[in-house]
């Protein structure tokens, strides 16, 4: 268990270092288009990459004291998927520990089983939405992250518009009607 925690800590620290290097070396004039729904109102806004540093993956190497960095959209989506899966795996492990525990009450075990089922259903809905949005919009890649009543959709596409963002929002609302806030972010396809 200690070895696993050490690996996790080192992974998180290296991610922080990589994100810091990215933040420092990122171009300052790059913009993302974000569309979001908040209780039915659709709006489009500009956000700088500097402000939108959710998670980025970079390769860095030091050459004579200079740091160079590069970013691949596929790597970002893959890293985000892995991060989400790791978090959910840890949560599933904790819930399974509660279910297997001799000290847990029947109610605690029942609640843990319910949470495991909801987590599985959420994962399936996200995968379904990714496939549906990707096929209907013809996008290069799609990442859907749902959390309670908020859904974040990141799309890698060559072309995008407020209309395409609105279509994505309607698709999400049809699959997850309890979503109050739907954020749609487009990233340029490389």
C-alpha cells in the first residue's frame, strides 16, 4: 500500500511540474471557444489557454539548460481519460472495501453498492455520449466528463460553431436530463 501511495505522489508531483512548465512556456494569445448552458441559456465566450489549464500533457526535455515542450491533443485526451479512470478506480476500491468490511453496517454496505452502480452507469453514459457525439458531428475526438449535475464536453475538431456546440448540448441533455450545466469546449485538431 505504501508503494502505491509513493508512486501516486510522484506521479502527481511530476504532473504539477509539467503543468508549471507548460503554463510558463504556453503561447499567450491562443484562445479556446467555450459554449455552455446554464438553466437553458446558451452563450459563447472566449477563454485564454492560460486561464483554462484543466490538464495538459507535455513532453519536456532539458538541453543545455533550455526546456522545450510539445503537446499532442491525443496525449491530452488519453491522459484525461486515464486520470478519470484512476480516480474512479480508487473510489470503486474504497467502496468495495466498505462492502467487504465486517465493521460496516448493512446501510453503509447498501449505500456503497448503490454508489458503485451509479459510478458504472455514469461511465457507460459518458462512453455512449462520446461515441454519439463523435459519430454525429464527425469530430476527431470527444471527451465527456460528468459530475453530478455538470457535464463537460471537450471536442477536438477542425471547424466549430455555436450551432455545433448547441447540437452537442442537446445530445447531452437527451442522454443525461439531470444535467443543469453543460460546458462544451472545442480544441483545434492537429
